[in-house]
C-alpha cells in the first residue's frame, strides 16, 4: 500500500494553498494530491467565463504539471475518495486503491444541491459546478431559445446573463422574495433585477416549481406552485450547493452542515483537517460555526490547515468567517462584505443616487465596521474585510469612509499594514 506523509483531497484554492503552506515549512515530506476531477486545478469562479466564451477551457488552470513536479506532489486526477478509515489512517479510493497517510486535509468542495421537485429525474437539466458542466452549458446555450434558470444566487445569475446575451428568452425562478437574497440587500437586489428586466429577462420571485415534465424531445414543462406553466428548451438548476460527505460515514469525523473544524482547521480527529467549501468553521460575528463558501475564505483556511499540518510556528489562528461577494452584471457591479444585520446600538448609513444607480450602505457599531454593501460604488472588498476582522476603530474617519470608501479604505490599510 502506498504511504504518504501528507494527503490533500481536492484540487481547488483550499487544496493548493495547503500544498504551498506545507512545502514552505516541510520541503521533504511525501505529499499526495487526490481529486475526483479529471482536470488540473481550476477555480469554480471562472466557470461563468467559460460559459460565455470569454475564457477558453484550456486557459483556466490555476497550476500546471510543472508546479506539482517542482513541489514533488504525487497527483492523482479523476479518482474520488470513497471512504476515510481514520482508525487505521487509510484513504480508500473509488478505484479500490488504498493510500496510507500520516496527516490529511479534506478540501473536497461542494456539489450542486438538487431540489426534490416531482419529475426532476425525468427531464434533462444542467448544473454549473465543474469545467465539464461549463462546456456542456456553453454548447447547449448556443441552441437555446427558451431557457429557465432555477435559483437566483450568483451562479444562476451569471448563467442567466450569458443566456440573455446569447439571444435566449430567459426566465429566472426564485423561491425568495428577492434576487441574490444570500448576498445583497433589498436595494442592491432591486437594481440587479432592473438590469435583467431591461435586458429582456423575466423574473419570478417568491415562486416555487412543483413539477417538471418532458414534452417531446427538446421541451420541458415547469409547473409553478400557483399553477402557472413555463416552457423551456434549456433548464439550469442553480439552487445552491452542499458538501458531499458520504465518504466520512463511519469515520468518526464530526459533521453538521459541513465538516466541523477549530481555528486551525483541525477536525475532532487529531490528524484530519478540512478547509474550503466543505468546512464549517467559526463565524467572525458570533462564533457560531458557519458555512462560508467563498474564495477568499478557502485560501485562508487552506493556508492555515497546511501550516498546522506541517507544524509551522508562524501559524495564526483563523479569525472567523466574514461573508464577501463581488458580482458583475451587464457592465455594473455589486459588492457585499460583512454582516447585513444592524445590532442593538449600531448604526446604518445609506445613500442612493437614482440617476446613476449608485448605492452604498455602511453598518457600524462603536466606531467599527460590521458590513458594507454597494452597487456601482468602488471600494476594495479585501480591505473592508480586513478592517472588519481587525476591528479597526474608524470613529475619526467614518464620515470620510462613507463618502469615499475606496480612498479612505486604502489609506487606512497603508498605515495598518506597515
């Protein structure tokens, strides 16, 4: 049986950061990367650009084979982890091969969550989570004239925009009362909806699909809860993602919505860590474990896990998850960082220019930033996240920050990061 000092399961941002962190402190320990994806590592965030044709599938990889050769990483592509045997430190692969490990980090990401709609198993539909999903959707999009997108999160909205631009009649169906409800406030959602309807898309919020049927070879009929029927030649299901954790059954690794980890990304099993979209780590605002499936958090968590595994003395504990999302749509952009809740004793400041569509909202308490939301407002999301996690006292500059968030934010970080 093959043995490795470090086993990294997964191949996107968290996994790659873990590898880099391990090699920074331990250049010699044997290291194996295992991924169910048949491709070299890529970021899920690039997939909408593959769908639109702006990025060629061959040009989206985060690392090439030379990176793995230089870092002496044994790479196994296209084979999934079937079972983790923590009692004997063995990873059982889908092809039957077993790999013994001293330490393992699980960075297995998440998969599309398919809603339990009657008839969904009888109709063809697309999802968008892998590079192969993106190329299939890109090819199908060119033939579509009537498309329906289930779900108004960022994945669904990106795809809907691409479908609109390709000439399809697009209907977006969302259960919540607004678009992008998990990412942006009501004002931002209203501006996003306006941009889509101006470009010809139809929006049905507060709507639920209760039945799917096939009508001929190329037509799908969707029945909504209110009895309305929609017809589509392309259906995209973008109703969220969830980690696939079946490989942990019987392992003893504690899970809730994801794999529960401490502030070093270690699980309840001493030599098992988890990072990225499959990990459930402490939230910044109330310390409760949360799923914070965003790219910046994946990189931070992966780096922490790798440093902890290698015993790097420079390790700093995880500060807690802070939501951060950026979204570009029809030449406009929206950004959200931090909490959307105004706590007792907190303050909310907003401004909106109807002529330009510019919107900004700041949430603060005791001179410290808790959240910032904007549409067509330029500010650095990473800087704002740092101001939040460092609990920087902004009392002296909060008025200027509200008026010039980009300039003031960068001024502050140039001082703090010295």
